[in-house]
């Protein structure tokens, strides 16, 4: 963390995760994930759409998410 309390991630990690300026912190029990904000909301939308469609199922990531 820097002096302003921000968590700094290496460029290679940000690129690998596809992170841009806005991110979402998704936590559950003993872990958390950082997602690019647009990617996260698109994944949630896709999963909501899939849940409403009998032919498709939720993504593996959101199947494990408990609220």
C-alpha cells in the first residue's frame, strides 16, 4: 500500500486481469477478487440472462458466489 492507503498492483497483473481505472472488489469468506467494473457488470448481466433461460447455466464464478 502506498502512503495514501491505495493498493498498488504491478502492471503485468493489471493487464492479465484486464483491469482498467474502475474496479469492483468482490469478496466471499476468506478471499476476494478484483474485477474490471464493466467486465463484472457484464458477467452479472449475462448470468441473470442465463438464469432466465432454461438452456443456459450460470458461470462457474457466479455459481460459487453467495450473497
